[in-house]
C-alpha cells in the first residue's frame, strides 16, 4: 500500500550515549578534570555516571556542559546497581575487575543477567580477577590484571571486546585478543578504538587480532565534544523517508564514529533523498524500494527498517541479525508477533527476516513493546501513520532518548 504521510520538522537530539559511555570509562582513568559538551541525559548514561561515582568519579552538571573529575584514589568496594543497561553492565564489570584490591557487588535485572556474559568473565578471571555470580548479583574482586593472549568469541556482542579495550591502562603485560566467528557490530569496536586514540592509547586491530601494548595511559584532555546521537536521529530520518515533506536533525560534521550514521546510506538505497549541510541532515521521500541487506553492523535499526519496509514497493529481506534475540527483548520474535496484529507479514526463517509490504489499513490494535526502547520508537513511526494504534510502555524510551515522545509530538502533520 502507498504511504500517505506528510510531516515536517527539525529535531535536535542529545549527544551519543555510545560515545559518552566510552568517554566516561576513560575519564575514570584521568588525572585532571575534563569538560563534556553535548552530553546525554538518558537513563543508560545516568546508570553509568551514578555507578562510576561509587568508584570515585565525580560529576558536576552545568548549564551547557558537564565536568568529570577523577579522584586520586579509586574506592575499593561498593554496591553497583545496573538496572537494565547492557553497556553499563559489561563496561563496569571490566572496570571494577581492574581496580586493585577491590570488592564490588554488581546487581542487575533478571533480563540482563540472562543475557550472554560468560566470554567476558572468563577472560577477566584468566587475567587474575575473581568473579562469582549469585542470583542477580556478580561479586567482583579486582586486581592488577595480567594481560596475556586469549581467544574471544566475537559473534555474540562487540561490547565484550570494547570492555576489555577500554581498561587498557590496567594491564600488567601486553594484551592480545584473537577474535573468533563473524564479528557482531564491528563498527562499535572501531568507535572504541578511535575514542581511545583521541586520548592517546593506541590499539592495533587488523580485523581478527587485537593488540594493546602494556604501559599506555590515557592523556588528560581539557574537553571533549560528544556528537549528536544518530541512533536517535534514525527515527526522524525514517519519518522523512516516508513523508512528502522534509524532516531534519542536527549534526556537527559530515562523518561520524557512530555505526547508525550509515543508516543514511541505507535510506539512499531504498530511495530516500538526503541532503547534508554543515549543521543539518535532511531526509525526504522518494519511492521506497524493497531491498536485501545485511544489518549485522546496524542491529539497533532493524526495527526502524522493518517499519519502512511495510511501505516499500516489494518485499525486503534482512540478514545477519541473529544477535537481536539477546537485546532488551527478542526483537526478531517481537517484530513477527506484534506486526502481525496490524496484518503485516514479517517472518524469520533460515537467518533471514522477510517483510512483505502492507496491503490494508489496520484497525485499532495494541502493540506490545516488551519494555524495549527501540521497539517503542520504531512503533511510534507507525503510529503517526495509523493513529488508531496503541503502544504499551512507551516510557521505556527513557533508557536512550528521554525526550523522544515530546520530539515526535513536535513533528508537524
């Protein structure tokens, strides 16, 4: 069926939480305060800052920037509450494991504890840390980590790798990782390495082997500017791709460390028109074409692409997304089940998610978001087209984009 959406507007999104989370871990190693411009106030970042504060990192929020002040001595014990933040969970396990003579308890939700973590724990323990899982709590005893040579599965989560990279100054000896399997979200590893280089730590990565020389320390920088969160921008770019009028978001440059910046390339492939200027990215509809695409490096935007595919001229096939089963929800199953409620055909078979364009207008239905922020935001694109749709637990957007509901209401219809 043809899309008849006609909306317009400009949205300014906060800084990238993926970049900021990495900078926060690095800041805990610095000797001097650092100013952070364009930070994010989402709950994932709050979880990270609250818990890093318990290890000794001080945060001061001013009108247009934050000041992060590391302490001379990190705290040796504490109880961290991670809630449902996967990034904070993995990064803080590694960070606390690297604090010498420390004892930390890390508490998380049942859903988060059930997600894969063993490969990361295994290497940290081999390097000298002691980590014990007790129900929904990890007991982490930190130490001066040995470094060494290890094989690491790379086909589950790139955050295992980023966690081990970010604590580079904590290794007694060189660290060498041989990555096994097809790398999930490699672009997030590239992001981690680039940010580390910004702070003076060099990582050698050839695609399957990572090498970090021991003895490196992060350089003190006076400030760091966080680029806009393009994962958040994608929902408004998608609206532009469906609309007769343009929708735009803010930018500070024409390239990005963030993998989801490449969603613009995807939009061009399906037929959208893109215009990028010094401080604005504008998207407007052309004809939307069905495509076959590998989304291994942009997993968070699979729900967004599926919504777009419902209005394409032919079916869309999405491959290499097995790891979506281990996100805040089983996103593959959720998309199949929930979109069937509006009469859509979305099916996963033999590693491929196939989306058939809608051929009728849905009735009044309720879509379950499974408390998954990415599903909430993707489903709200659909709700702008079909206002009769209701979405459960929309407040879940607090995790990554607390102002999303206000921003999408500001779009002019």
